[in-house]
């Protein structure tokens, strides 16, 4: 499949999965008296509700419409009830269809962090912190972050969060009691990155590896769900600390938005904060001085 056909397929698959999740009843259409072969809205029904001709919507969904107006895209997005992440993703997919986008080469993802980020990680002594790439490679980590994620670093070579979740699933399920939710979020993040950089060789290789070796990944990838990096909480099952849920903040640390610094931020005085202090105390005895903020493959 060439680049143009791949871009069209991405639009088609995304919009069709969004149609499938909305029933006629959800959209205020009659639900009796007709036999339906689709579980969601038909293309003609989306066209009717969006105020465009069926022929035009079919071309749009197939990635064949030339320069759809912002108003048309907004109407379709409203009918399909796209959230902010989904609307931004659709805009990226449609933009990729333009000749200008195909001529423009996407900036390569940086696989290293700036020296200043390593200094910053060194300074975060009492909170676990990890720098992830947009492909979810672990680019750098402080000692507490390494101790918290433990099993994810129990092998040689580059560390990738999605690889750990889906290809080392037993260990990942033990570390993350809420594995299903984290797996959903992880694939949704990779979907956004695929929309941003559909021709990134490393991303293509990662998705191919996960798709061929993990049924759980394949099912989620086919859903075409998207979600950006956001602050939230993550639950760990740690051999020293037991089960604990930690809030975290995601901070973009480069201009292209390709690297995210995740810092776990339990409030002072909370049991979770005390647990991280215990982990820091334990880690201080287990770590070699001077190795904080080292690269995961050092």
C-alpha cells in the first residue's frame, strides 16, 4: 500500500469505527420498521444529519474528498460525537491527504534527551520520574522511577512501555492491577502518534511487532480509539510497597511535543507519599551513588 492509499485507509477506518458506535436512536432517528446490516449509523444517515449529500460523505469517508471545508468537518464531527482528541486526530488524518503533506517529511523522533533534562531528573530526588518518547520508549529515568517500574527494566536493551504491556503481559499484569485500562490508554496514545507520523519506521516496526504477537493489542488497535498524554493516576503492585495508586503529571519537555516527563506526585502527608519515601530510603541503600537519571539502557 502506497503512502496515499495508507492515508485514505486511515481516514476510512477511523470514521467507520466512529459511525459504528452511534445507534440511530442515539442520533434521534427512527429505530423501527427497517432492517439494518450495520450496528451503527449508515453513511447516508451521517450525511443527512451533517447536512451534506450522501455522495460527498462517502467520498469524505473514503479519503477521496478534495479539501473538505472546516464547516463540513465540524458538522461530521458533531454527528459522530467526536471528543477533542478525536477531532484533532481527524484533522491530522485529513491533512495527511493533501499533496503538501505528502511532500513534507515529518521531523524524526529524537531518541535522546537534552543534558538539561538529565539535570532536571537528577534534581527530582524524592519523586519517581520517567521521560517517554511519543512512541512510549523510555528515554531516561531517575532511580525512584526505575525502582517503581521495576520489572519493566528487567532485561537488556531499549525499554518501551507498550512492548512491556503486551509482550511481557504476565509481568505487566502483575505490576499494573488496572492493566486493561492502561492497555487501552497505551494503544490510544500510539494511534495518535501513527496519525502524526504514519511513516515513522520505528513506530511501524513497533506496531507490526505488537500486532503479530499480541491478540490484546490487535483488538485495541482495530478500535481506532485515540487519547493524548494527560495527568491522572496509575496503580502499581510493588513487591516492597504493595498496591498503591499514585497521581502523576505529564509535562512536555521539547518543542515538538515528542517527549513527555511523567512525574508521580503523591500529596505530602498521604499514605502514598509515605510509601514513596520508604521506596526512596530502600533505594538509597540499593543504588550505586551517582547513577540517578541515567538512561534506561546504560
